[in-house]
C-alpha cells in the first residue's frame, strides 16, 4: 500500500468564518444595547441553564 503524500492542514481561519464571528458579536452587542434601552432582561444560556440577566 502506497502513501500518496503528506496531508497538511491549514491553521489559518477562513475569511467567511471571521465575517460570521464578527456579525454574531455585532448582533449580540445590538441586542444588549436594545435591552438596556427598553430596560428588559437578556435571556442567555449559562452553565447548562437558561438565565435572565438584568438590563
């Protein structure tokens, strides 16, 4: 059985992943700002439970 060669894995993060992460952070920041403006709690998943964080 012959080996075809060495398979290299790239350690560089693909650009679409960086854009998706940035968009998710921006959306989370917007939700936080809106909830503070309306004085509503933010519901998050923390340690396997659903938790309300005060505004």
